[in-house]
C-alpha cells in the first residue's frame, strides 16, 4: 500500500504559508519583486525581517523592552499569516487563503490591527506604513467590495512563478479553492 504524503492532501493554508515563509527566508527577491509590481511605493525596498504566524500584539507587548506601549487583550491571539518588515520601516501583512475565501470579520480585524499598530507604536519601534495584502486562489472570484479592503491581492499562481522550487505545492494551494 503506497503512503500518501500529507502535502498532497492538506487543505490548510498554514502548510502553504509555511513553505512560502521558508522560501522568502532563502530568497526574498521574488516576493519583493511581486510586491513592488503591485504597489509602486514598495519597489526598491529591501526586506529587514519576515515572520510566520505572527502574534503581533501579544509578543510586541511582552518584548523587553516592549515594542508597543499598550496591551491589546482583545487582539492578543490574532495572528498574521506572514509579516514582512521593509527597509522604509513599513510592514506588509499577508492574509493567506487556500481552500476558502476571505471573511469580512477577519478583514475588519486586520484593518483594526493596522490602525491600532499605528497608534501604539513607540518612538524606538516606529512603523511608517502598514500594507494589507490578500493571498488567495486564482479560482476565487473576489467581490469588488472584498478586494477593496486590501491594498493588493496576490494569487497562489503568481507565487508558483516566483518560487518554482515549490511549484507543485503552490499549484495545489491555488487549485483546492472550495474543495
């Protein structure tokens, strides 16, 4: 009986975003090019840091010294799928979906997080701008109202072209929408 690899059946976007996180760590130029093509203000920037499943409010508050000045208990458990800190002190938050679409409550929480981070950052930990990026299947026909909630949308098939070493996995992320 052949063994079925989990990577061939999973529908969990954390699997795919974990691969992307590691691909970005290995080579960040493709994601920076993709972002720069989407948002001109991000072109010619470099990556300072990247995080996966970032529990921003919890960890930034508990850092020594604290990176943010106020505790946000209601948002402490909120995670950002991927977070990229760029050389102009901007932050790119990527919300990824594979099998499903975006939910408005989740998008509103991201927007709330953006405004709170701007308000509570400290002089030693200042974030100049926060960009919200949606990453989803090319099969997912976003409503215009949903798309407008993000600064830009990237499709998994674009990730396939940017990081071909995981072509099979990213193609799977793109094709499993609504499976």
